[in-house]
DNA sequence: TGTCCACGTTCGGAGTAGCGATACAAAAAA
DNA sequence: TTTTTTGTATCGCTACTCCGAACGTGGACA
C-alpha cells in the first residue's frame, strides 16, 4: 500500500508531467505539488485533491486510499470523462466500443 | 447541483444522524460538522472528506461534485459493457475518447 | 570546459482548518 | 410544566495548507 505522495509521483511520472505541468493542470504551485509528493504526511484540501485527481485521470477516492485497484480507478475516471461529454460524442464512443467488440468477437 | 454542505446535510438526515453522531463517526467535532453544512464555502481536507464520505456511505468524489448523480440507463449500460472488455481494448477506447475530446477542444 | 536551462528543492509567511469551550434557542421527551 | 436532546452560533487557539520566490543541480548543447 503506497502513500499519497508516492501515488501522485508515480502517476505524474507515468504521464510524463513535470512538477510545473502538474501544478498548472491542478491549479497549484510547483512547490506545493512537491510537498505533496515528499512531505509526511501530505494533507491536501478536498479541492486540491479533486483537481490533482482530475489532472492525473484517477478518482479522489483512489488517491485517498478508499479505492482498491488502480484499474478500477482508471475505469471510473474514464467513465467520469465520458459522462461529461455531449450526447453526440457519447454516441461516437459507444459505436466505437461496439466496433471493437465486433471485430474481436 | 447542490453544494457540499447541502449534500452532507441531506445524507445525514436521510440516515437519521445527529450532528454529534456524524461528528463521532467521522472523527470530527460537532462544531466543525455544523460549519461544513452551513458555512460558505466549506473547505475540508481530503482526510475529513473521506471520513465523512465513509460515514455517509458515499464516495468522496460524489461529495466533491466530481461524480455525477445516478446517470442515464444508457450511460450505465455502456459502462457495464466497457468493464467487461479486456484491458487492451479498454485502453483503445480510452485513447479514442481522448482523441475526440482533443479534436473537439 | 563553459553557460544555459529545465527541473527539483527549500524557506518564510499569510491565511485558514479544525478543535474545545461556551451559550442559547427549538424541539422533543418526561 | 420541567428536563433533555438537538441545532445554531461565536471565540481563541494551534497547526497546517498553499503560495511566491528564491536556490541547487544535472544534463544538453556549443
């Protein structure tokens, strides 16, 4: 079980973000993002946590350790993004999924 | 779209908790729980948020407004289909969604 | 070798999260 | 009625969030 700081760093590296980039995406300062990754224990506000989770495409619940698998968090984050799309784009995605399933079947 | 305070109060009432009870369940003080429900705007830490979400049987993401209310049947059906796919196909779909969002932006 | 420079690290400080104490009004229970 | 439980509201305090602005440091070019 990894800490919040480790989760943030791992996800940031995986996405190839620098501290500055993640700071900008999450409307934080570079120094603060660094503190979250390195200081013990990091205790960000719910707001910051939500922004960082969104920037890293995971749920706040995953960062908080309230969620089991990274795969599950990834799926939920995907679904969240999907839900925010407009209806026509949603349908596009749905059709693409059907196509993939058809060729795979 | 309701505020964090309204969500907490509604969920608390629905479960029949008093302020003191929710405070105890979420390891907070009664005065602070009241502030979360009534002060504008409440800015709880991620920790507190997770504890309160757990006490109220919801996700922190829901309280943060990052998780939508029970969506349409169409969306849920789509998500169920998606979850049944294998990892590589899931990633394909995720990448396609990113592409659509990127070109729309 | 040198000097950029992108990136990570560190620090001081303003503002605030969160608590315990306290007080009082409504409501409910007795 | 009186008593007890809930909700509302404020105060002072400590510890921490979060920022800006420095400072260090390795690597990429000549």
